[in-house]
């Protein structure tokens, strides 16, 4: 399972294989006038399918709602495993 927040494409000078010098590129800065969306996603290895939900926020309540939706996809007797990173909403009670 993975959550994917806002992606920010920003080149940094001197972070590649070339000699460090002033780059000719400009940073990809922009204002997010319409806000951002967050993707909660889970990959099912057995059926080779990806399930995802878009949300306006990434809160612990949204995360728990997504887990409940995942649980409803499988029969109660069926066990499934989640791999979570150390993100703060995973620790909220």
C-alpha cells in the first residue's frame, strides 16, 4: 500500500554527473491554485490489480476509511497483509 502526495518536479543544480556550474534550467515553481490531490493505493499481488482512492486531504481519518474499503474487498476469513512506512498518519489513534 502506498500514499502518493503532491509531486514537485524541481531540478537542483550540481546534482548530476556533469561538472557543477550554473544551469540553464529554471526551477519548476508554480502555485497550486486548485489545490492538490492525494492518492491512497494498494496493490493486490494475487490478482495483479491496483486499487486507489483520491482524496483532497491526507489525514488519519481518510487513511482509516481507505483501510475499511480495502477490508470490504475481501471475505472476512481471508487474511491480507499491509506494508506501511513510518508516516505520521499511520501512528494516529
